């Protein structure tokens, strides 16, 4: 950017660099229509920071349902960039920012034409544009404390990966609503004691003062109600958080059917211009796998058309020769996956019977197929599936391609641990008979898979220097991305529950501490008349325990009422789980009574002489 002018060339280079970082090092040149698009943004005066924010928003939404198999392109971000530009213009109070910025190089200088002979106006407009640039930078500095600190925590919890999560931001609307709500509640809570004083009579006030009371009955009930409400809310939030935590732990215990540790995944796309035939693609796969397996630290490697927990899915009808569907039974469309001979062994999927693909499954050999146990049980429930014949057409015709079952593998997870359509099985073709144009690598390593990313990139570049390696992720990262929709609500619920627990403890401590301070004379009289310190301790503690008990009762009722809303987010646990309920009651009771103990202990230290001689 030069002065107030957005240089198209500089903007294109900056956007290319930023997109490359977002795409894990995959550089996409901004040429053709993409170049014209960015030049249009430069002509409109869109600052680079606004473009970067638009890319961030689109990137988060693009990956909301897990990792993608294609890099993010600048064309996908157009709507987000323009929306943020509109927000930016509204933030600085203009209907259009282009009118206060200079035109790009080569364009007519509209401002100069309109202000010819009026240098003061031209200078004021340029000053206004510079001022707006500075103001926009400060308005868009969402990482300023303390709001951005909270925002970063929310994003770290994965909220940005949820649907529309990329739109989470601290802007003027958020600040205004927050201040408005805080102001309304602050005034409302401050008016309660004022209203009590206005309604109180002098006689009642003097009577309460001579008794060492803590205020009118209405004021006391209001304070107690606040404490009870805090405890009840903390109970509901803590119950929900612990249920989500227990559910998440059960999800993590689901057996995927293969080893997810020390597994690196990556993808390449073979250009048709350089790899036009199946022979070219087969030769590439053989060369690249041979070199990857030779990398120190790599124990096994394979290729596939669809990696577990990825986005590449292909389902197709498959039938068995001689199998007749029962009345009412529909055709099945299992997952169709193309692999090489080492892929299933690399994942660690157990071989139930038969064999994996090997050198016998050439392009000219018998058409081979591997199925999982679900399909084997469906089509051959009473015998071995080996040697069985299958076809992919609705009807078996003379020209139908028939495949022979050479192996059966154990069931394993393909798309997700939960929240996925019911899987009806999977079958596999050898890549030698169905060459892949977009193979995905599965690489088993002896140690941290991330430590071998550079070596894998160099190996791919050694085979084809113009072939980028993208979507480089570990299997643990892929699994984690699929669990975002459950992990994020759990983390946020834990955060809110912790805050509510702290506020409830603070509230009950504040109420009891205030009571003890107001009743010092009463406690002095009790001690002077022979009451013990232990008796005063129990008195104050019992008052706090009563509030805790009422709050817990309301909290348990609220938790039971929220069971239906929680049911959709739970797995392997009921919303009314007794162990969770007992844990919540125990935690809240311990924390609340600990908060009660401090004011109760202070009551036992009242000096009767000083208390009776006060005032």
C-alpha cells in the first residue's frame, strides 16, 4: 500500500503469501480471474488486513466439518472479504470507502478532477482517508486485551471450526451489547437496596439497628435469592459439563478398528497433462511408494482413494452373484475404496481371511476385490466369502465386470466415530486395476509423524518437482477434527461451569461475611451470655448450608429439565447418570461449605467487650 493507494501487485503478492500459509505451504498463484478479482479489491480500496480477515473467516468455515482435500482458493473468499469490507465501512461511518481513497494506478483520478482548483478539499480528503485507515486498523485490532484474550480462548477451544464459527469476533455490536447488559443489570441490582430504603419507616430501621440486624426481610430474601440462583445455575452448568466430559471420554474409547497413532497422511493430485494414462499413474505410485518406504523412520506406507476420517467418499452399489434379496430388502451402497497392497497393513486393519492385494493383481489379471466382514456376513452368512463373485451393476448382464473376493478384512471406522450415517460395509479395489489420479498417502512412522513431513515433501519433489503435497495431517489430527462438534461444547461448558462455581462460592461468602459484620453485636451478646465459639460457628455454617441445600435442589431440578436438550450431545451415558449427579452435589457442597467456613470462623473471633461497646 502506497500512501492511501492500494497497489494491485503488492496486494496480490501479499494475498498469495497469506493463502500459502493457510494452505500448509501449498502455493496457489493468483492469475487469470483470481488476479482480476484481487485487482478489483485494490481498486475499491480494500485494505490487506480486511482481505486477510476474510480469508480467515472462510478458512475456518471451510474446515468446520473436518480437514478438506482441496486447498482454499482466493475465489472462495470473495463473499467474506466483501462482507467484512462493508462492516469496515460501517465502522468508520461511511457508506463507501472508495470515495475517500485514491484510485489505483492507471485509473482516472476522480478526486483530483472533482477538486481541481480546490487543494484544501483534496488535502482534507486525503487526510480523512489516512485517518480512516488508522481508525480501521485500531477497530480491527481484535487481539487487543482483554477481549481478544477471551476470544482466543474460545477459538482455541475449537469454536471457530463449528458452523459459522469463523464469524465469531469482537466488534462494535458485541461491545455495545455487553456494556448495555452490564449497565442494565448494574442499575437494576443497585436500585434494589435503594427501593428498600425508600419503603422503610424510621421506626423499623431503628428497631433493626438496635437488634444488630442485617436489613429488612425483603433485602435479606433478595440476597439469599441471588445466592440460591447462583448455586442452582452452577449445578446445572457443572452437571452438563461433567456429562459432556464423560460422554467425550467414552467416544475416545471407541475402537476404530485400526491404529491411529504414528500415522501421517498427505495427498497429491496428478495433472492429466503429465499423467494421462493409467500406466503413468501406476508407475508414479510404484516409484513414490518405494522411495517413501526407504525414508528413515518410515515403517510402512500405502495409498488410498479415501483415508479414514477424511472427506473423500465414494459409495456404489455392489451385489453378489447368486444372492437374491429377501422381500423388503433393499440394495446396499457400501464405501468403494481403491488401495494398494500395503495400505490395509499400514493402517493395521486385521486380515480375517484370504490375502491383501499383491503382485498377482496386475492390470491384466483377474479382477480382484477385498470386502469387510459386514459385506461378508450379508452375502455369505453361512460360508466363507473367499472366491465369491461380485458385480457393481443393478442387473447381471453379459458385459458386466465381475470381481472375485480374494480377502476379507475386519470392520473399521471410515468416516467418523459418531454422528455419521450407519455404515453398511466397504469394499476395496487394487490401484493397479483402477489407477488413482488423486492418491492419498498413509505413512506409518516409528516416532512422531510430524518430524518426517519435510522428508516426505522432499521425496515427492524428487519424483516430480512440480507436484505439490497438500493436506498433510496426522491421523490423530483427522480424528480430532471430526470430534470438534463435541469437544468444543464440552470445553465451553467446563469453562462456564468453572466461572459459575467461582461466582456461587464468592456470592455465598459475600452474603455470610456481610451478615457476620452486621451481627457483631448479636454475636457479642451471645458470647457474653455463655454461648461457645463452636456454637456460633455451627449457627453461621447452618445458615449457609440452608442456602446451599435450596440451591442444589433447584439445580438438580434444572438439570432434569435440561435432559432432553443434552441427550443429542451425549454418547454412552444418560443425562440423569447418578454418578455424575453425586459428583456434582459433592463438588458444590464442598466448595460452598468452604466458602461458608470463612465467615463462620470470623464470627467465633468476635470480642464481646468491643462488640457491646461499639457505636
